[in-house]
C-alpha cells in the first residue's frame, strides 16, 4: 500500500506516515460516491443541516488540537491557526442560515393554465482538489455547501495539509455524513491526476494558475462544471489624503499575515509621492516588529514557508529586484537551520520591470512603488494578468469607490485588505480563475437549474 510522509516545515521532522491512495483506490472511491449520490440527495435538508451543526460543535470541541495539527503540518503560527478555525464557524453559520432559502424552488410565472418554476438540483459527484494555506477555509467553502445541496464529495486535501483534511473528513463522518458521501483522497499530484480521470459532475480546484490550466486542459472533454480559484498579485493604493501610519499598519498585516502565503495577500503597494516616505517608514517599522520563529509560540507572527521550493522563488525575486535597482529595507534572505524560513522582506524604488511587482510571490515579500496620482495608480494596479483583490486607502469614500470601479478585480476594499466574508462572493478576473465560492451564489454553484413547464389540464 502506498504511503504519504508528512513533515513539519518549521523543523523538517517527520510528523506522520499515512496510507495513501493510488489509481485503483481513487476509481473505487469515485464509483462508491456515484452509487451513493441518489440516496444522499434524498436525505431531507433538515437532516443535512443537523449534521452540519454537529460538525460545527465537533470543530469547537477539538479546536485547540486541530490548530496544533494545522501549525505542525503547514508552519502557520498557532494564533493564526486558531483564527482560521474560529473563522470557519461564521462560514458554517452562513451555510446553515442561507442554504434552505437559496435552493428553494422559484415560482416565476402562473397564468393561462401554465405554471413555470425553477428547481435547483445537485450537480452529482463533486471533486474538490483543495489548498494547504487555509485548508479549513478552502475545504469548507466547497465541501460543506456541496454536501448540503445533495452532492457526494471526493475531497483531496493538499499533500501539505493532509492531516487537517483527514480531521475535516472525520468530523463530518462523526456528525452523521455517510462515509460513501464524503470521501477523502490522500496523496500528491498523481492522486489528483487519477481523480481527473473519473466520471465527475463538478471539479473545484484551489491552487496555482499553472496547475489550474493543466486541470482545465485535462477535463475539457468531460464538459463538467469547472471552478478554478487561482492566484493573485493583489495591489493596494494609498492616496495623498490617507493616514500613512494607519495604512502602513493595515497593509503590513495584509502582506505578511500567514507568512504572505495567501492568494489575497497584499503583494504590491502604490503610494502617493506626498505620503510615500512617511508610509514607508511606518511600514518597515511594523514589519521589523513582527516576530519570526517557532510557530507554536503565541507571540510568533511570521511562520515557516510550507513548501520548500517556494524559497527559491522568493530568493529569485529578491535577486532580480536588487539587480534592477530596488532598495532593500529589511529581510531578503532565507534563515539557516532546519525547516523552511524566509525573512519578511520590504523593497522600495521598485517598478514593473521587476518580478516581485508582476509575478505572484506567495511569501513575506512586498514592493512599494511611489506614484504621482490616481490615474497612474489605477493603470499600475491593472497592469497584471491577475485580478483577485485590490484596495484603496483614502478618507474620501466617493473617490475610493470611483477608483475601485476602474480596477479589474473580483473583490475590492476601501481602507482594509486581505478580508473574506461568507456573505460576499469570492471570485477573480483573468488568471485568478473562473467561478466563485461563498455567498448565496457560492451555494448555487453546486447545483444546476431545472426548468419546469407545468400545464394544468
């Protein structure tokens, strides 16, 4: 039987060796999910909602232990791991409150002996290839509404967050979700590839743009529901009338939280020339005060880099920026010793010839560019193949809204950043992906509309 080794990225230590799937077991699980789906779809929604409430209670009861596992396998600081699990709870509450209303039949016409209505039926078998940076958020955004709307789920957590994925699956089973309806697939890329070969009705992926493209190409002949939540190069603009200290503190958190390993992390900042120097000083001071170290310490803010190959990506961006004339204010190096560590790094005097202003960093690295005004800032914010999030810091709400309306992004922020709400759709433009999760639209994403033409005799 194949196995998967799981290592702690902060220490390099082996955490666990767990049984893994292969092509044969993936096919068997897919067949089981297919056979189980009609019966699961017939389970009344009230019973499914009761299961979700029990799942929520299970997360609460084990929260500290689950946070410890999350920190150990991805290197996330323990306080941020607890934040992720606590942040999952309002998302669960949203699904509990909104699913019944969202998927109820719509009666759209009644007249002349004809009644027309729309029902929302499950897609069928839904596959979720999930991410490691926020495994409870990203997995929950897909798995929970998929199950509530009557789909069976083949859930492949990232190989870098397998233990958290197994816990999520275990807690759903303990809450009453049948094992055949919710199945976890363990393994790396070859298991994901085997999953793509199965008969599926929906595929929901969160990860890099390159992998998303390969998945789209692989499943194109299947004509299934495909959703790709990919990367970002998320910009923010600080206008001349903004409070430079408040903006710096907010954006430093947005850039460095989760060690910068978020698709919606702030990755490039444009600052009006009149407040640039003041903003930069406060930003650098804020970052320098962030503690890098043992993720199990409550006062640690910068944790380990989860994937060792990302260290080379970050170093290449640093080297490129220095070679092109950028000014380094702090960081810029890997940290020696066991584990995967990169210092929080801040550059100024950057421009769009540099990789760190164009290519996703996915780490604690940020470039700050001086601009002359709003038009230049908007042009630079839109000078990207991505379009996930963007923010503007200003005291003028009307001007903020006017500027954000011009920016190509699925989510926009005024005087905040790096924020996700279950009430709002999470989507992107361009290479940031297709489709959406969260909001009532994200619930409907796991259904297909069925049109009813009913003529009375």
